[in-house]
C-alpha cells in the first residue's frame, strides 16, 4: 500500500478561482480528515468525513467544502480563492478513532 | 476551546545530550495527547500518543494534568532525531479532530 495519496502535488491558482484537491485513503480506512498548514504554523483542522458523512468541521468559511465518495476517497473544494488560502493541504485517513496517517500534501499557491 | 502551545520554535542539542521538547495544552475535558514528527522530505507521522504509554525511538512523554503539559523527552539525542516535532490534542479517544501546536524544529549537533 502506497499510503495516503493526494493529487495534485502542487498547483497555482489566481484569486477568485476555484480549486479541487483529491485524497485517496489507505485501503480499508473509512475516515478522511483535511488540514490546512500555513507556512510556519501547525496543521489546522478543516473537515472530517466518515462513511460519506461529515463528522466534524473546523473554523473555516463556507467557501471550503468537501465530500467523500463510496470508495472513501475524498475531495476538498475551495471557492473564490483568496491569497490567504495559499498553504499546504494535508489529508489524513484512519480506521475510525485510531492513528491518523497523513498524505504528502498538496501545495496551493494563490496569486 | 482547545489550544496547544509549543514555546520553542527552534531547539539545538548536542548528540548524546538529553532532549526535552515542551508542550502545554488548554482543554476543559479529558484530552488525548499526541506527538507527531516530520523528518526531512517525509510526511507527517505519529511518534507517540499518551494512552499507549509506549517509548518510540527512545522518546517518552508523560501527561501532566496538573500542569497541563505533555513534554517529549529522550535521554540521549541521536543525529537521526533532527526533525520537526508537533504536539497535538484531540477531545478524547475516537475524536479525530486534532489541534496542533506550531511545532519545534529540533537540530542535533554532531
């Protein structure tokens, strides 16, 4: 198993645009969480999904949304991008309540 | 509200010397505490969690509820310990929302 995978590795967007980030969890893991990591800070929780249901939401505006598919993969969508959305976006998967395994992240730059 | 404080952004220690990375937390309930580590060019990974009471790579951490601390310790630093360390908190077992500190970059001087 390659572990948690994320795509793309990095991308550059312009203010006002929309972006979709993708995450594939470890096989058998039904829980996926998303984090935003701004340079110099620790990861900040955005969402958690379990069995396609939202289980938790962090303090992020409604421009941020996510979903989980029947195969447990997940997408994070961000609308109306702002410069402040530039960050590393991390996905983590777990087998419900146990250790979270992180992906390599997607580096988003908003210009 | 949950908060994790790591007061040291940078910490340099000589090889063979003891290491202590500080972590203080704020949470009104019974939290679960973790240490995550990120080695150069690798992804974030769990180092240890307080409920398992394990020693991983020689590191230990004791939860002190009175001082609301969860400091990470190792008696003898090794060069391979150089990495970024993050302390994190969740609201309890099974709660997967992690609140991270800002991290401490540990450098082991040969």
